[in-house]
C-alpha cells in the first residue's frame, strides 16, 4: 500500500512524499480528516525551513469501519497529513460513535491541551483568564465555561475576541486592559507565553494562583528575578502546559470528557472551522497561504483524505 505524506519546503514548495507500507500492520488506519494546527505548523514550516512533514491531528477508520480519533505518541507526532497511517503501540485511539461529525474530531486535540491546565487545579478555579484566543485558547475558554468558571478571554485581535463572544465567552478584553488587572484570577492559561504575557499573568493572579504556560516559551527581556519575586511573595505556580508531559491516562480522560461535551452540544465548533479542503495540492497550498497571510479570517482548516 502506498502512503502519500504532505511535505513542505517552506510555503512555496509543497508536494506529496510517496512511501511503500508493509502489507500488514496491527494498527493501520485509513485517514478521514486531518486538522491543521495553525500556530505549530506555520512556525515549523516557516521558521525551521528544510523538508517538513507537519501535522499531528487526525481521525481515521480501520478495516472494520470503526472510526477513531488518533492521539500519537511524541515520537509519532509528525506526518499526520497523509492518506493512511500505521500507529505504534503508544498511540491513543479513541473510538468515535457513528453520530460524531468527523470533520470536528481534530478539535479534541485542542480541547485536551486546554483541559490539562485544570488537571493541576484542585478544587476547580472560580475565575479563569485565557491569554490568546486562537484555536487552543478559544477552546480552553469554552472548557472553563463548561466547568462553570467565570472566564475572561484576552487577545490583541478584535476578530478573535468577537469570535470568542460568538462561542459564549462574553467577557473579552485587549492585552492593554488585561495588564491593568491585579490579584484576581485563580488560573491563567497562557497560550502565548511571551515576556509581556507572563509578566501580566503574574500580576493578575491572586495569591496561590496558577499559570499554565501552554504556548512555547518565547525569548524575551523578562527578568527571572522579577518573575520569581512575584512567585515567592504570593505563592504562585507557573507550570508547563505541554500536553505531552502529562500522564497518558489524563489525556485519555480529557479526550473522553471532550467527546462527551461535544456530543452534548456544550462546545461551539461550527464557527471555529473555517472550511474543509480536499487532499489536493493546489487547495492545500491556498489554505496554508491564507493561514499565514490572514489569520484573523482563517482560524482552522481540515483536509479531507477520504477517497485518496
């Protein structure tokens, strides 16, 4: 069987790498949809250069027709944009019911990322702020809302703030307004993790509060002594928000919980999916270019691999 893997050399050279798969595999899936993770994939494609096989969010079906959401191990978190996939034993396969809309399955990965922040909070926080309202941040804010927390979303983009409002997050603000807040939040989920957002998070947390640093930490001019002083004085916690550092059983629990919430209609997903494109190079090239050029109006795209 031939596997076609979406391959990039920057955004100007896009093609399929063809590989021959062995005849048999215990955990082989025919891929239905893959979801583009805009921040992660564009960062790797544009910044790292060279030959890239991005993608880690996918859903597929086995030979019996059962559909699964695929959560690959860290070693396998690449080359997800393909027509067929052999999964290793460390990959989590979450079976999806027949009624589940497969094009939305990729949102389970984003939900899991934000939900991990709550795994470190006992009891659940009363008031939560989410910095950055991209796909992960928007769904983290929706999760906080599902959990009954008073929730504030923060983003420099008015378009993303408006989208958060449409998804049920009534309280949104620009970063300059958020920077004036002091000693208010039990939990801050920082999907940006830059010097300015970490500093404002420290100021806005109440005593014993927690900041989950979901975003990849950016280089900057934040003095470690200043941040550590805030941590020491008010017993704050700044913890890694990297989902792969959490126990697999937490991830499986989060995915199941997210699935149940989606089936119950608790998440607003229709506005988050900008569109679906076939697994054809011209269409895929247009989508990635649009994500890079105009992120305010290109939130998340899915690629339909069925029939390829």
